[in-house]
C-alpha cells in the first residue's frame, strides 16, 4: 500500500479516536442525565435509529473545526443550507464535518479495493481527497434543486387554497396559516416556507418583508413574482383573491407551455438514438442476408 496509504490510515485513526472520545463523553453525560432525571428509555427501533443518527451527526459536527472557512464562505453555505431546508444550528457543522469524513472514507475505499495497483498511489489518494471534499457541495446543490422543483410544482395548489380561504372570509395572514397547515402532507416544502412567513409576521415583521424573505430563502423566480404581485396588490388596494387567481392561472399556463416545449423537442432529441442505435440495427437486419448471399455467389462464380 506504501507510505502514503499508511499515513492516511494513521491520520484517520487519530481523527476517529478523537471522535470516539467525544462520542463516549457525550454518551456518558447522556446516561448520567437519564439516571438523574429518571427518563424512560425508548427501546423501539425508531428510538434506536434516531439515537444513532443523532450520535453520528454529533460526532461529525465536532469535525468541522478541521476545515478552514471564512465568514463570507460560512454566510454562503448557510444560505444554501436554508434553501435546501436545513435550518438547524448544527446543519453547518455537520456539512463541514462531512467534508472531513467523506474524503477519509474514500481514501479507505481506495486502499481497501487495491486501486493503487492500477493508478499511481499519490494521484489516487489526491483524487479521493478532492472528490470527497466537493461531494457534499454537489449533494447540497442537488437537494436545493429538488426543493426548488417541489416548490414550483406546489405553488399553484397553494395559491388556489389561498384564494379559497380569502374568498371564505379569512385575511391573508389567516389564509397563509391555514394553507400551511392543510398542505403539510401534500406539499411539505411549501408548507414549511409558509410556516416561516406566518412566524415572522407573528414576531412583528412586516408582511411585505416576510414575503420578501420567503422569496430570498427559496430563490425561485415564480416565488419572487408572487411576492411582487402581493406587495403591489396591497399597495394599490386591489383584490388579493383575484390577483392570486390570475397568478395561479398564469403559472399553470406557463407550466403547460413548458411541457409542450419539451414535447416539441422530443423529435429532435430522438435523432441521435435513431442514427447511432436503431438505423444500424435495421441496416444489419435488412442488408445482412443480402450481403451473405452476395458473398456466397462470389465464392461460387469466382472460387479463386
């Protein structure tokens, strides 16, 4: 495995031992606290899984000090975590802890699979470290994209529910709270963001600022347009229900046009599979027997 592999294993052992010491210290404090407070133990499978996940997350959170980071980078990462739906205080520590754990895990995989027999060890371990360092960023970007996609899909339904609540006599704030409650199971991303809008308004923040915060947290263009429409409707005194209904129909029309555009591009995208996969097979099936017959005919008439 070489000196490089042994050095990576030694570094991993030191970091793992430090993490295990912190883990056992927290576990001991938790047991003492349970004995003092006389809390009943959860012996079911769900409790075990939750306890294991929290322990691993706590151990990873202590490793974030290894990664150097500045205030500007921390601010950007915090915004990305919020857009992905992770608002806990430990989310950033777990994220930076993953930047330490994942590279070490990839180095162990490289050493265990004997990839250094085919690749120069230095380049193999450097590639594993670099890939492991950027994998959490790719994963976080993927989570942000999925959440934004879910918000875009669920926004017309949320607007329809807001219109129903407002036409039933509720104010915009009460309608927002009711919509967040009703869509909790069907559209959890929208429900979570609307809950944040309601909590900010209850904390004393202005309605326009709360909705602007909604647009800033999600970074979705349709939400930004919705925020602008609501603020203009409030300033001009127009009907909010009518404005939301028109905006909902506009979103559905835009989505229908996007689907039609994707369907129109299908014929163009099928050209490459047809040319490189289907046409050669057809030519082989149709011209193959004829080529065999012609070859046998040439052998018969021209034996030499």
